[in-house]
């Protein structure tokens, strides 16, 4: 089940406002996100991360809780390392290899 299928109201009589009010309840939203995050075997497959990211981008209310689920478990450190600027070894010290421009404050 995709995020869109899960978040789309399918029951007759549910209006969009009623549906959004139900998902604004933190307990209900956590249960929905937990369902998206957990596979049959209890593992978190890569497709669940994609679904959770879609939910996070869909609405401001869903953003923080969905991103918490995205980042709660990592199989590798690669996503965290990609957040850091590139570093290099210079004179036995690790330094950033990103060179920042010095801007003139008088401009």
C-alpha cells in the first residue's frame, strides 16, 4: 500500500476535513506512520522510507513526525556522512576542502 492509498479517504461519508482532523491526532498519525514504516517481517524496507518521505512532503502537520520515522533507523552511516562537507588531510589534520568566499561587508 502506498502513502497515497493510505492517506486517501476511501470510506463513504468521510470528508477531507474529517479525515485531516483524524490525522491531526498524534496517536492516529503515529499509528499510520508506523504502519508505513514496518514491513511484514518487522524490518523497514527502502520503499517504506520513500513512502514516509512522500508523507513528510505532503503536509506541514505530517512533516516532523514522518521525518522522525525516516531517520529513526539507518542501515548504514552513508546518509549521515553525506550531510557533512568534504574533508581532506592537510599537514596531519583533517580540514574542510570546501573553500568559502570572503565577502566584503562594505558592499
